[in-house]
C-alpha cells in the first residue's frame, strides 16, 4: 500500500476526524479511502450513464419481454 501525505486546514482536519469517528472508521485514512472509492464509483456510473444516453435506442421493453425473462429464469437448467 502506498502512502499519501496531505495538508488540511485545522477545521477540515477536525471535520474528517469527527466523521471518521462518528461513522465507525478506525482511522481518518480509512474514511478518506472510502470517500475516494465512492467518488470513483460515481465517476464510473456517470460514464455508463453518458454512454447509455449516447447509444442508439434498443428494442422496447414491454410485458412480453418480462414474461420471457421470467420464463427463462424459472426454466429447468440443462446439465
């Protein structure tokens, strides 16, 4: 694991420490890592949403589609 040192104003450091404690993290570093992971997830989701918005429309999803989907999920599997 790599180390990253950051400088925070005292008020921001207190906020991070308080949030880490209140949310049950062992260290402020764990809290910050979780925030970064969530930001990565948001960026990935945004990329997927933008790609979907730019894609060509597919076939409409209607009751028939869901019926066939349910049937395929409940059908016995072939060994």
